[in-house]
C-alpha cells in the first residue's frame, strides 16, 4: 500500500470517535462501524453490537444496555470462535490505562458469559483490544502484563487468547479488505455505492459523466460537507476518493476522471474551511490540498509529461472531420489549466525561507514550465481557444512562463497564438472563432454543420481583452507590434492594407467586473451571469482607431486606472489564489481582470501579497 493511501486512511481513522451516533451538531463518526464492517468482510457473524442496525440511509441507534467490556462480538463462520472487541478512542498509555477503563474492560471481556444457546459450540475466545490512537511503551507493557495474568482459558474447556489492534494494524486491514462503500458511515452507503458504480462505467468527458456522475458526486459532497461538517467529515473526503479510485481501476479515463472529482471535492472542502473558525478543519483542508490534490496532479504529469510532449498527443481522429479539432482543443485546454494551477500552487505553497528552500522551489517551478513548454510545442490544439472562458488557461500559461523568467518562450508562444487566431478570424482555418457565450455545444454544431447557429456569438470577447493586456507584459521592443496586429487584424478584422476583411465585423472588447460578493460565492456556483460586462472602445467617436502598439499600451493603462478607481475588488480572505482560479474553472466563471493586472500594472497594486500575484514573487 502506498504511503499516499496510508496517510489519508490514517488521518481519517485516527479522527474517529469510539461510537457512531447522532448529535445535535450532526452525525459523529465512530470507528465501531469500521470494525463491524471489517468483521463482515471476513464473514464473521455478529453476536453483540453496540447499536441497533438501521436502514441504508440512516445512522444506527446506539444501545444503552450494559456492555461488561464487550463493545462488539462476532462468531466465526464455523461457530467455534467468539471474537470480542474492546474499543478505545484513546492513546494507550499509563494515564489512560485506568482513567479510560482499559484495564477493567479487558478483564470483563476476558470473562464472557458463554451460556447463550448460540455459543454452545464455542471452543475459543479471542479478546482484541482495538484503539485508533497511538501508544507508548508503558501502555503496551501494562497490556502485556494484564494479558499474561489473565491466563489462557475461560472456564475449564474454552481457550482464551488476546490480540491488540493499534492504529497501524487497523489501517492495514482497512486498506487490504475494506476500500468499499461499507467503510463510509452507514447513512452514505446507498448513495455512494451508486456513485462507485457510475465511476467504474462512465468515461471522463462523456455526456454521462457531465450529466450524471458529476451532479451525483456534488450531491454527495453537499451531504458530507454540510454546514455541520467537522474535521471527521473533511477527513472522510479523501477516503471516499480512494474508494472511488479502487472501483475505477478498469476505467480507461481513470486518472483524469479522478482528478476531476478531487477538484470538486477540494472546492467543497475549501468552502467548509471558509465558513469555519476551527483550526483542525482549516489544517485538514490545507493538508488535503497540498498532500492529496497537488500531489496527485504532480504525479500525473510526472508520469505522463513525456507522452504529452509527443507530437499531436491529444489529437484523436474519431470523426474524420473538423469536429475532432474542437475536441482536441477542449482536451488540450484541460491540461493547460492543470499545469498552470500546479505552477500557481507551487509559487504559493512551497517554502522560500532558506537558500535550500528557494532552490527546491525554483526547481519545481522550472519543472512545470518545462512540462508546459513540451506540451505546447507538440500540440497546436493548445493554441486553439474555442470559448471565451479559455482566457483562464491563457492567463495560467502566461503566468507559468513569466514566473520563471522565460521571456523568449512567452513571446514566441504569444506570437504563434496571435498568428493562429488571425487565421481563424480571416476564415482560412475552417473552424469558428472563439464563442463568446461559452457554449461548447454551439461551437461543435457550427463546426459540424458549417452553418452558424443563431445563438452563436463571435461579436464580443473577454478573451481578446485579456490577451491584449497580457501582451503589455512583454518587453517594449516586442509588445508594440504584437498589440498592433491583435487589434488591427483580430479585433477590428482589417487586413494589413487597412481594408475590412470579407465577412469580418469588428469584435467588441469586453471586460468582466465581478459582483461585490463574488469572493463569497466563487467556490459554489457560476458567476458568469452576474456582475457587469463593460464594452471597451479604444477609438474615440468619429476619430481614427489607434494603429501604433505603444499608443494601445497607453490606452490600456488608462483603462486600468479608470476601472480601479470605480471599483475596488475584494479578494477572498484565507483562500489561495490557485483555489479561486480552480473555482472559476469548475463553475465556468470569468476571472476578474485585476488578477493579472496586479502583475502587469503594479503601481496601483502596492498592497498585493506574493500569494496574490501570478508573477514570480
């Protein structure tokens, strides 16, 4: 079992109480349910349980009868062995030995009443002390002394033996026998079993995935991470994901599908962290973000970056038409987003206090930029944005190169991207231009039929406004000409001679201004239909359009100053910027322009922290 799995199973099982029960604050998860299902997995027959079993979506009711040290008891399939569990959610040590009844409960369990009719064939009693916390040498010695003193028989004819399951033992048994929906608390069993079946069958990116799998998973997250969620709920999230991974082993899209579900889970967990003032919850979410999500994304690209750098690696000729070029562009932008998020997260999370820290951090950032450069070089589809929301991937790619000072790569990529956009704008690429309403269905329809749907929008663009502002970050000797080309050729639709290209009407540059409370909701819903969309005009009414690149730079700088003066953007407190960007990606919300402006036009952004900037801090 990998350390990755062991760690998160350990975090969860260690967080559990002894008993599962309903409280006013919600369900308190206990490891009695884990032990119960481990026994069932080995075909043991329940004899004594601490709860009255309930229906599939309910929590079993705790019994109030005397236990006499016996928390759970099971009979072996041949009815010859009685296995008794003594459960403790305490550390096994000297101070808890008597205070938390380790001693007296083990003594009582070692003297069971075997007079019940179903116990007449019992030849051996096993007493197992199971505890989900740590131990020290003194606690183990106290246990060993007591076991030696209690002897080896119950009465005259029944053998007596003892065993001790500590946290490591329980985790090992769970990993090998219980990575199933049964590991989850009882109320989640039915719904989660259905999700596991879907995860095994539905391919990432399919209609079934988008319309059934993801909504079901999000409903599960809503139930698990409700407003009453505690640390145990957060710790249960990675366990649920590990179970899904186990069930999806034969799914050919397992890796990217799993990352997709992890991302939805992370947004739900960060939302809990935002609304909680409890440090254990916040620590658990940060740990989940770094050690689970970022570790998995890093593992994926560490294993596959060479494959992705093979020429046309994401192109799959399925239909034999230009529809395939749109499909490959969607896949390519998925990868651009994850590579970009990995770079932003490294910049935010990796320490930089010592010289050694800074070297490791720089190495990690360079590694991601190398992976990205290889991917871009091999896949023209990565420079084929098809919807306006692809300005998010545009920003992330720009930031990945800028952060490590790869100015030549940055300039060459933007030059090539500009040329490809011009080919599409002029109608020579045989695929539609960027769809402004962010509908993949419309762009697939347009591409497949060759007929522009009435709802298709290519008359306005947030993407082009973002591109022009990003171009301002280039050295002066390079940015001017690129800005002129983007504005004249792509925005205005004019040929180099100045005449309007056939069938090309000017595109309105758009600026999205988020609603004032966007930071409170960016993790939970799309904000694309909220806020304000401002149309940007660089040419004065009746006057000539700007034709010089540096003139456009000045106009953009003026625009930035004016929009900053009108609206102060409130950034979410306590959220890494990478999480905010992930929220926009998953919920299909535009990014606030200030996210990149703070790096390009910093004079009005003196208060921005390193974590808020996409440039190398």
